[in-house]
């Protein structure tokens, strides 16, 4: 028997896309959020779904959303500011948990702090269960399987292409808010067989995106640095790169280096954070269906042996990142609710569902190797 699914943040941009995808799959989630009126409008449009009002400013209201064995899906970001109440609610209730974050510090918190508690309770935590960072986990695992037992390093690059080329334009307000918050936080990487803390955008890497084109990205902390070493313990290095920023890639790296030094001055970090919050808001909409249809996602993964010899290369092509996020959240929640995850704790998507199952699910949404 399937568990009850609660979608928290259903009236936001990513939340509504996810609600529509769930309904299209025949799922009947409880739609939860701060304001009843937009929830009820969406619930009526999707066939009369149940709604619930909850606000991160009132953690008890979030805790009341779920009970033991339920599945809580959170799209309420930026997660470093607003994500903790939903995670705490799931842990307290003994519920399973998925989220749409792409924020490395929050991902690290889920794996390192919440994961052991969930494992002890027998519950599942799937953080970053969207475009950030399911496709990279999939591409990385496929590259490692192709490489065999000699792989020591894997590097993964995310490109977001629209009709005008690689760009970060067309991002939702929530995505911009998340990026602004994470820019001030330490990042991490898997280097030398261990997780190390380092500044964001420390490294730059160029990937072949096909058809004679390439994309250059900056290093970020994702779920791959936690998940891929679990499926291949021989891995010594895992790098993840976002190639969203075009001509701003190198300036972004330089700003990161300068910002890391400047924010060590007492008071500067909080002042910059307060200033950015005035100009970057949360759920303020995102690209419409036509705009999403005009863009594509390209995710590359390349593996190497200890001597630096390339062993394998995988390139996945698929739909817009927001559509992929809605798809993976809906599919993942459905699988967890049906009891199709045998492990517990904080998991990567390949650990949770298996490589073949995840490959098939991605292909059903148009994300496939070229």
C-alpha cells in the first residue's frame, strides 16, 4: 500500500510544475503551502486534491503535515533560509523526504547531519532530487560503469542551452535567490578520497556538449560528491561544474576568490546577504511552457584513471531543467511511497533506485545518452 504524499510549496513555481506532473501520473498528493486560496485553485484544477496550510515561520504547522511513513516533498527555497522546517518535520515524524534544492551547503547538511538519524529510523532522504543533481548522478554512474574498475576520477558538467546559446537567463526567482545565498557559503568537493571544503567556483572545466560546441563551467558542491563514492568506493576525485554563465564564467571565478577573502571581515557577510535579499526574492515565477520548450539540458560525465587517461564519456540530452525537476520529484516520490527503496538514510538517486531503473525513468522523460 502506497504512503501518503505531501507536496510542500505547491503554489510556488517549481511546486506547481511538480503538482501538475504528479497529477498527470495519476498521483493524488496533498498540496501544502502558506496561502490557502492559490492552493485551492490549483487543487480544483487538478481534480479536487486535498490542501493544507503550513508556513516555515511556524514550524509546528509544517510538522503537522506528515505522519510516520508519509512522503514529504519540499520545493520551498532558498533552502538555506527556508528548508530546515520541512527536513525537521520529516525527521520528527518518521516520514520520507525529497527536495528540489541545488544548494550545496544544504545538501551537505542533509547527508552529514540528517542522514544518520534517518538511517536509524529506517526513512529515506533524497535531497537535490531534480535537475540539481539527478542527471549528473546518472551520467556519472553510467560513465563509471562504462569505465570498469580502473576509474579514479569523474568530472560532471551541467549545461543549460536555449536558442541564444548557453545561458542562466530564464531562471525562476527561487533559483536566483538560491544562487545569491550560496554564493556567500563555502562549497566542497571529493578530492583524494575524502570530502574537502573549498570555495565555490574554485575550479573551471570545459566540456564537449556535441555538434562542435563546448561549455565551460565553475565548480560547485552537489550530491554527486556524496553519492558516487558510495557506488564506486575506488573513486578518489569527483568534480561537479555548472556551465550556465557563458561569458561571466571567468569573472564569476574571480569574484568568488575575492569574495571569499572579503567575507572573512566581521560583518561583511551579513551585510552582503541583507543587501542581496532586497533584490532577489523567492517564488516570483519562472519561464512559461513556451520558454521551457525552447531550451535543453546537456549533462556530461567523463571518467579517468589514476594516470589521467580518459576511460569513458557520457553525454545526456534532455528537456529544460525545470521540467526535469518536476519529473524526477514526482517519479521519485511515487517510488518511495510505493516502498521501492530498500535502503535508508540520505541517498543519491542511483543508490535509492538502481542505475537501470533510473536510466529508464530518465529516458521516459526524454533525458537520454546521445
